[in-house]
């Protein structure tokens, strides 16, 4: 019976250690994702805001995470409330991604003027 108890304690300890290691790995992955998202910021100038269609036209510099050169194009927005943050003529930094086959703005940050 002493052997069974030792095996049980060892199993619980190893399981707890594995859980801590997995949690640390998730935290590290989240940190890497946050760093990648900040690297994905692109410079742009808002040309048109279409609230009815939840779309925005942006003249932008290169978008590294999409391997896209500078151009002017129409993006969908992930959240229509994002359109309340900007107006035509605003200089912004933004994050765009390809979601469901469409290019979508997921975040804006105001650029200093």
C-alpha cells in the first residue's frame, strides 16, 4: 500500500508540474502574439468612411503581415464601432488581417500629427 501511495503522490506532482508548464507556454505564446500584433501596425490615411456598409477606404503604406504593398483600398471593419473612432483625413496606425477571404481592419490607433 505504501507503493501505491507513493505512485499516486508522484503522479499528482507530475500532473501539476505539467499543468504549470503548459500555462507558462500559453502565457509566452500570448506575449509573442501581442508583439506580433504591434509589429503589424500599418500607417494610413482615412479617405472615406462608409458606416452603412461597415467599410473604410484607407490610403496605406505596406502592410507587413499581409505582404501587401502601399496602395489605397477598401477594407471591411471587424467591429462597426471602429468607424466612430475615425473620419476622412485622419492619419492612423491600424491592424488589418485577412478574415474569411476579406481584408478586415481589426484595430486603429491615432497617429501623432
